[in-house]
C-alpha cells in the first residue's frame, strides 16, 4: 500500500508541475495566437535532443522526422488498457487526416526497455498501424528522453514478483520543425487531435 501511495503521490506532483508550467507559458502568450484544443507548450523546448532505437533496429533522433508533425506518447507493450486504447485512437486520427496522414509520424516511446525489445515493439505496434514507429533504448536513454518530455514513469510491483508500469498518458505534438507545440490529454478524443495536427500542418 505504501509503495502504491508513493507512486501516486509522485505522479500527482509531476502532473501539477507540468500543469503549472503550461499555465505560466499560456499566460505569457499572445491572445491572438493559434488556438489549440490541447495546451499550448510552444517555447518550452520539451522533447528535444533525444536518441533512441526504433523497432526496426535503426537509430533515431527527432531530426529524422523533419517536415512532419510528430505525435509522441509513452507506453509499453504489456499495458492492459491505456496504450492499446491510445494506439487504436491514433489509427483513427490518421484515417481522419486522409492525405495529410503522410505528413504525421506517430512515435510510441517504451517506458519498459527491459521487456520491450525492438522485436517485441515491432510485433505490437505494427498491429495497429504499419506506419507507427515504436522506440526503445537502454534504461538510461529512456530516463533521459522521459526527462526531456517531462514525462512520468515508474515500475509498479505486481503479484508473484512481476511488475507493471505507471506512466504519463498525454500526447505531445511537435511541429514540422521539431518544436514542441501542444500537450493533449489522452481523454481529449480524436477530433481534438485532428484539429491540432491540422493547425500545425498549415
């Protein structure tokens, strides 16, 4: 019970901190600026300077996706609910975008590098959409990239010595220049994501 409460408390403090950062930046923005459905995080430099291994075994950085909107979220292949729901929703987002879908790259960054090898990620992620890309790395690399996105994750002990992963569930949208622009709640729905992606593609 104590460990569960500790995880919950850390996640709450992370969420509050990120909300405060978003609130401060939004307050400083131009009221005539583009209106996103999600929270405007322009200028935060969130999600910069990372390097990970793709499910195809190749090395990737954010610069590999220049010219595309990057839709990034954190998850893991043994996630029982949030991750498969998110991937299914993102498949719907790409269908709704039509021809514009070719200018969007969905990236799922694994928070469980011990179990999510490139092979495991490929079998899981490609089942939702062949154009999605799963990314993994060493524990140190995952820690660094999560810190870059100010994303929370932690092991959650389970029965018989196993574990699950507690993690942030929001979507990050980066513009074609690789700049973080929008933080979208996983409960916002596909319509909100499509709206904000189209604004970034203009």
